[in-house]
C-alpha cells in the first residue's frame, strides 16, 4: 500500500508542476504581448510626432514607379551632388551642405526607401542606384557639370554614377570609400532585426542605432536620429548593408573617364555605419569639395 501511495503521489506531482508551468507561461506571454503592444504604441506616437517635427526640406521627384526626395541649396556651377553613407538620410550631409551652398549649388537626396524617399515596388539592387540618380537629376532639371561626393557606401554609388557616359561629372570626392579587398561587413543580428525591433519601440527606447548619430547637432542630427528609429527607413538600410559587397564590386569595376580627378578623404570614424558628426571630420570634407569646385572652375575658364 505504501508503495502504491508513493507511486500515486509521484504521478500527481508532475501534473501539478505542468499546470504551474502553464500558468507561468500564460502570464509571461501576456506580459510580453502587453509590452510589445505598448512599445508599438510608443513607436507609432513618436513617429507621428517626428513626421510633423521633421517635414521634408526638399521636393519629391518621380523616377518611375516611386518618388525620390531631392534637396538643393545655393546657386552656381559646377553643382555638387551628395551621396549619403549606409543607413544615412540626406540630412546626414546637413553641415557640409549648408557650408558648400555658400560657394555653389549643392544637392542631397535620399536613395529609394531611405529618409523622405519612397521605396518603390522592386527589390533593392545597388546597380539601379546611379540610374535613379541620373533620372532624378534630369527630372528635376538640375544641370551639370557635377562634382559628386559620397561618404562610405555612398562613395561607391558616387563612383558608379560618375562612370556613366551621361553623368557630366567633372570631379569625385570620396569620403572613407569602401575597399574591394576588405571583407564585407559581418552580418550581425542587429541590422536584419532592426526594422522589427523598431516596430515595437525597442530600438527607440534603447537608442541602439540612433546613438551612432548622437554627436550630430542641430535639426540635421535630430532628423537623422529620428530616421534611425523608423522601420521603413531601416528596412532599406538593412538591404543596403546586406548587399554591401555587391555595391563595392560594381564600383570597383566601373571605368571612370581619365579626366575626372578623384580626391579621397579619410576621417577618424571609418565604421560601416558612420556619420560626419564631428567638426574635425567635417572640415577636411568641406575643404576637399571646395578645392574640387575651384579646380573645375579654373579648368573651364577661358
């Protein structure tokens, strides 16, 4: 009898434990769902406020099945075209653009799916970036000649654009250009997961990605940090980083006209996702672009 009772107790205890575990799982699931809903609400409210706080400074221009945001300042020739770094909106060029605008016309823009630009229906293809830039400039009636400046991954796109026969490029300024011999950036969990983490407010609450632009001041810095919390922006940013190597190889294979001078500027922060967030780094970039403007004007002088 004793053995039977002990055996019965041994059978009942696991059932009680399973019931307790089920209750804990239900409570835990409810807490997780509540936190996700709260985070999504927080993200939605913050994004709505930021849309009003940071309206697009430029205009939307059709390039086919979607529109790209183009923001131009200043007057003069040659015009300067700015290609943003990986994950960067056009606002990432804020300080540089304001200063160059005192010398000539200068335009920044958002690649498809980034910043204030629409994504379009087709999947991301790095080879299409220079095509869309050319279509954008023509549709906006922005006339060359152009000095094309790119930062980080944007330097690869700048080189690809300048290699086009119809680019009308007279100089390239490449800031921390990626090297084909370097390995592709290691794909960690963060960038692929960032759009989903942004949707439930985790990125915003933890400032996991936006903190990379902490040192950027003014409205440009605030707008850049806002986009680094936006799932739509981060979806395209993750796609760009995922195909980083493809873009770099296309840029390396691009044949530039022999009369297009290239100036390379190396800054202290050469991470794959980095911004010109320090005056020490901004100064040599501005100086390089101004020197390219001066050379281009001198070469064209009668």
